[in-house]
C-alpha cells in the first residue's frame, strides 16, 4: 500500500484554478502529495487528456480524475469524500 496519496491539480492560472489550488492545499494532509500542473505545458496537456480532463480546474487523485471534475467541477465535500485530507494508514 502506498504511503502517499498523489493529488494532481490541473490549472490554467485563472482565479477559479487558484481557488481550487488553495482549497486542495488547505484540506491536504501529510498523506497527500500535491502537484499543481500548468495546462500551458505540453506534458501537462497530454497527461490531462489521458485522464479525461475536459475543463479546468480539475483534480486527479491517485491517477484517476475525481468524479466531481467530470460533472461540474471540484468542491470541498467531493474532494474530501475522494480521500483528500484523510491520512493513509
């Protein structure tokens, strides 16, 4: 079992993206490894496409797009229920 939960935040640098980055960082726990990915970078664009990201901001948890990101955008309750902020172990 992994000791860290991989959290990827896909951002275009807009105010809505910045708000979600702040939210994820606020609710993340020591078991969360948060990375902010810039959609203006070719590698990030490919990664986002592979995960099914259609709009930003979007959040992937352990290599899977959070369910809230495929139907309206991330929110705190959905991200918490997906595991962000819950220690592993």
